[in-house]
C-alpha cells in the first residue's frame, strides 16, 4: 500500500509512504523559503516530478474538519495533478497523528505516548468552534493506539457557563477516555505567554527556553492548579497581530511587550521565561507520574511542539530514571504528514507489512532515503577544515540529504570552535540572532560521558535533550555551554561531521564542535546548493564545504 499525505497548517509537509517505508518527505518552507509555509504546492509538485510509483490513496489533513472550501480546492488540485480523489483525514485526529509518528518511530512494542501541543484538532458544536485539543495521552501497543486522556482548552468566545455542556459532548466523542476541560489556556499557551511578552511569534518558544536560563528568581508561584489546569488569574487574553499570530496570552499586568531584550533590560523577562519553563515542565512531570503509575508502563514517547523543549526533556530524565523515553525529533507539525501515512497504513493494510521507521533523520527531499552510513567527502579537505576551525574560522557544512527535522545534525550545519569564550557572540552575529540564544554541541559519541552527565543515556543523535556539563569540562568548551551549565548535545559516530570532529580532536584534543543550523535568523534551513551560496554571501561565514562535490568556497 502506497500512501501520500500532506498537511495544511503551519509547517506544512508532504510524505509518501511506500509499503510501510518513507520514500519521500518534504517540508514546504525549505523549498518556498516562506517560514512555516502552510500550503505545500511546491513539495507536491516536486514529488510529482520524482515519483514513478502508483499511489493508492492521498490524504489531506488540517486541524479543522470544517475547512470545506480549502478541502474542495485541494481536491481539485490533486485531481488535476495526480488524477486521484482526495481523502479528508482531518476529523479530530491531529494529536492521534502526532502519536502515531512518535510511537512507530520509537520502536517500542508498548508505550504511553504524550502529545503536548499548542493547538490540536478543533471541536465544533453546531458549526461553531468551541474547543481545541491541548494535551493527549495514548496507550500504544502493536498497531493499536488508544487515547486514555485528553484535555481541551476552550475558545475565548465561549462562556464558562457552557463548559459542562462541552465537556459532556467531548465525553460522548471519547467515552473510554478521561476528559479534562482546562479553561481558556493549556500548557503550551502558558509557555508562550512569556514568548509573546518578549514580542516574539508564539511559535518561537525556543527563544524563551534560551532566555529562561538567565532568570535569577529562586521560587515561583504555581501557574497550574490541581489536575493540570492553568491558573487563569495569572493571565490575560488579548488580541494582537504579530506575523499573523492572533489571540495570544501574556502575563497579566505586563500588557506592554518589549521590542528587544537587551543585556540591560533582560532580568524581568528572563524571570518570566524561567517561571513558565519551571512550571510547565513540573506540570507535565505530574502528568507523566500519574499515567505511568496508573498503566504500569515504563516506555514513554513524546510529540507535539513542547516535545522540542530540551530542558524539559532533561528534567524528565532526571525525575524518572527508570523510564525509557523517546523524544520525536520531528515533533512539530511538519511530522503530521508522516503520522497520517502511518495511521492510515496500519488501519488499512491487507498484508504482513509493518511500519519501517527511518534509520536516521537525514531523509528530507529525496525520492529514496539514505539507509547506509557511508557519505562522500575528502580526508584532505576535512583535515584542512579542522585546522581552519582551530584558527577561529566558521565552517558551514553541506552534505548529503538534509535533516528532516528542525535541528541541523551535520548535513546543513555551521560549525565553530567551542573552546572560544567568544564563540556564542561570534556565531550569533553570523546568524543575526538574539544574543541570549545558546548553541548545541556535537561530540564524538565515545567521549559523551566524559563531558556530560548522561543520566543513563548512551547517545543523543537527534539533539532532543539538554545535558549538564561536568564541572571540570565547562571551561574547556565554553562556546556550547549555556549560562546554566547545560548543553543541547548531539552525539556523532558517522558521516562527514564525524570525520571533521575526529580531525579536530586529533589536532586539538577536543572532541566537541559548536553546531548550529545552516541558515540566518528567520529563514528556513538551507536546502539546495544555491541556498547555501546565497546564505554564505549574505553573512559573515568564512567557509562552506560541499562534501558531496569535495569543494569549498571561502572568503
């Protein structure tokens, strides 16, 4: 069975699943160059050009099943270019698709799956939007994924007197599931209250995560009441427009957002960021504790936007040392198209084929996935690049297939010497980013536990967890150590990045390099050679290495 799926929302993408294996995946923004592009026209056209395989079904997904005009438009579009009918795969299953994606990629046989999302599927009553999925917990085993808990936040046009009626209707929809009405907010909206306070798009919560480490406040009021409900006395609901984002919460009493967080004014805002970081991860930890005890399951998967919070993921590892965690690296909505193909395949297959998850995260924009660990490159050039890094030069790496997820893992990366105390300042200027944002550290896997407190983890290939650096190593690699002595770590044991790391280690005795995504602030990850050259010309980058062609360009 061959299934094509695409999502229509922010971070839209296209996935083609061929007999249980991803044969094509493309995130629209990488091609259109429109950050978080909602309409995957270019991705569908590229798939059409590349594909020679018969398509059995084509799935359309949006969080709202009531986007009738949009579905009709895409139905005509798909009929024109593929001569196929389109299936509307949007009925109250946004979180379910996140759960499918995470569970099958985890390779766990049985697991709880937590989906912590900003905005899930919309629940309508009489064609009126009244509620949205906020958090969901699924019990997954084999091909069976069933919800055991679902929470909803209520649209701000709905009065509190209507809550009982809505709750009753939701319980009728999911009769075997615990249902929780949170009010007007959910965990991620609480988090983004600090993000909008610093005048950022509500989807830019990674900036809040970086700023939170600068907070100095030692204790915080609880932002959640019992049973994971946000305490709404701390928040106001306001309407404002920022890059098309509407109806975003901010802390009550701080309606005046700040345009720029500087080194002179950051203290108040860093404390607010620390507040939401601490309280949301504490809240989700409470949820984890409740459900692992109730269902006696020691495997836990995470997806939804909050699963990209590496500080929270580190917190869970510390708090639950006996639990096996899987944090989906494509946890944002670009993974929805993958989840849709997985869900449809497992429910409709007529043979013994099973989902065959990707072997790594390097499968963006290609007809066939790279399954082998061999990559091209030049040992002579890689030794030269190690020397340039040692001399304080910035090196961008363009190799093989691009990373499918939001974090660069070596194929579309910018590298720098982590031993430099000025590394963060230099690379933030190259990328034109905010001063307070940290960088990841790529480390030779065999040295991981020498530098970081691993909490029983042996590797972290997808950069989904932050780890505390060992005290004696902090001064050795200050360029990748945040103010709280943590680092988002990527362990490396193959590929061109591995080769450069090994050469750098041979030269310097340091097995770590600063690794950040090959793009400038506000732009998608570079996808093509032309993208790479354009970014090189528009920045202060020193060198770009095109590993497949064994060529470099430098200033």
